[in-house]
C-alpha cells in the first residue's frame, strides 16, 4: 500500500514537472519577443528585422505545405491504385465462384 502511494506521488510530481517545463519554454519565448520589440533600436530597423523574419517564415511555411501536399497526393494515388487493384481482384474472385 505504501509503495502505491509513493508511486502515485511520483507520477503527480512528474506531471507537474512537465507543466513547469512548458511554462518555462513559453515564458522564454515571450521574453525574447518582448525583448526584441522593446530593444533600443530605431523603429525602421525593428520593422526591417521583423519583416525579414516574417518573410522567411512565410517562405518556410510555403515550402513545408508544398512537401505535405506532395506527400498527400502520393498517398492518395497509392491508395487509389490499391483500391482499384483490390476491386478488380474481388470481381475476378466473384466471377470464378459464380462460374461466369
């Protein structure tokens, strides 16, 4: 009985540790963004930096979406080919059983 309680207590600690970890990551990212925005630079430099980073992010997302689209198309094509082959095989099997 005592081992179960200790074991259960360790699970609770591990779950809270995971929440703390994600909170730490989120807080760090928020701090970096706020730091960049409030850094003592000219507004034009900040806008240029953010514009460049936004453009890079947009290009990366477009590239990723193209890759995903190609993979989805490939999976769809493979599925359709297997479906047609299976359909033809089943039709042949039924014809053989019926003797036609």
